């Protein structure tokens, strides 16, 4: 039986959704023009990082191509970390290739291990699964576009939960109207981070500041991030933002006094400046996942349009919805294989 649409909700075409996402993205050159590093290098690396995801280029070929330029541009910050590889199980290029380049030799686990011991535990594991008990969940999200009413409660809940500054919104709802009054319909597309299986943002990072955790969430190590913003333009979904250090403190009394942990780590403690000067993004409210809770956007959705859980558990609601005939991913042809699915 075909899915009957709610009145006022149009048939959803994946190509139209992809167009809406592309229109929402910032202009890549404008993003990099405000950074301290080479715009031309960033544009080239971002495009080739996407090619790696599509299988048109291997990670070893990618870094062989950009090794000399990356070393010249980023210096020691580039040399002391292994080169990321989204097409490898350990997320770094093979040892033979690494030894021929300027990067260090090692796995992404070695990068994570450089965090403080307590931070490494939080950053590499998840204590609980919102759908049940699972040792190695792969967190995903399914968003039913027939149920989304465009109320933006998810956006507000995300801002309140994660205390993001002006200009940084981990979750946005793209909207588009169709027709003329009184025959009007609206398409609402919520867009968190896609937590991709093959993330171009990971591939392009010259200092290995962003990588996938075992639970499927893509992490950003603010202490390692140098703010080059190459990952921002490599993201096909426009889901990354730069923290310029702005604040709501002038509008809301003591707005900066209440903070929220990022990736389960309180990075706002005295003496720390990050994430100001870093790139930021949605992390499925990782601190809430660690407590066995749903992301704030899921818990707050008034239309029950958002669902989160373990995609590896075939009995979970999200796994079954992601496997339904109605399910699709944004920009499927890009090879990123997002862990966020939409229902038509």
C-alpha cells in the first residue's frame, strides 16, 4: 500500500531535498577567506576528499598528492599525526604509505589516546544505548518527513542543551513552500550532522582533529583542531560551523555561566579557550547518549518525527525504519553513507 501524505505535506523527492541542502550550504570560498590558511589548497583537498568517499581515489593517493603542500602549510601540526583514511578500518593510511610521507605512522586510536585518560574513555566509548544494552552500538537517526511540522522545537532544544553561541546551530530545519494560497504545501527538512560512515570531513583534516568513534559518532578534538575550516567545506551537508567566540551574554544575563559538555567532555572549564576558534557540529548529544538518554532534538520533537538508536540492532526501531521502502539518505551518490535516514 502506498504511503498517504498528510494534508499540506507534499510528496518528498530525494533530489529536491538534496537541492535544498545544497542551497543551504555556505559558499566554500567565503568560508575559507576568513581563515588563516590557503583557500586554494582547502578547495582542492575538499573536492578530492569527496572523491575518496565515492571510491574514485584512495586515501593513500589523496595524501601522496597533498603531502608536500600540507606539510608546507601546516608544519609540525601536520607532521605529528597520522594521515586519516575513511576507506580503512583503522581510519589511517597504511604503514608503508605513511613512512614515505611527512606524517607520523599510527592509527587513529593513537590520536585519541593522547587525550587525558578520563577524556579518552568518554571519547571512545558509549556507556549505554538509547534502544537497549549493546556493547558496540552504531548510533543513527531516522527522521519522518511526513511527521515533521516545521515547528523548530528541535533547533531550540539543541541550542538550549548544547549552549551553542550565535552563528552555531547543530540542528536546523530547512523549509520550502509549494503552490499558491489556498493550495499550499510545505517541505520541512531537519538537518543534524549525518555522522557519515565515510565522512569527507575526516578525510580532509590535515591534523587528524576529527575522526569516527566506535559508536558511529564523528568526533572533533578541540585541542587538536587548528581552525583551518577545510572540514566545513568538505562536508556535503553544510553541517559544520566555526566558533568565532560570540556570545549571548549581552542579551541574556549570565548566558555564559551555564555550559554543556561536548562529546561527554566538559571543555569549558577554567583555563580552556576551546571550542572558540574551532569548528563545531552536532554530536547526537553524546553526553546524553552516555547517560542512556536520547538526543535533545529527539526527546523534544512534538510530532514524534525523530528517532534515535542502534542501527546495528535489527530489532531496534531505527534499524527497521532505516530498512523500510520509505527510507533514503541525503546525497546518496556521494558515497558518504550517512547514519541519518529520512522517511518520504
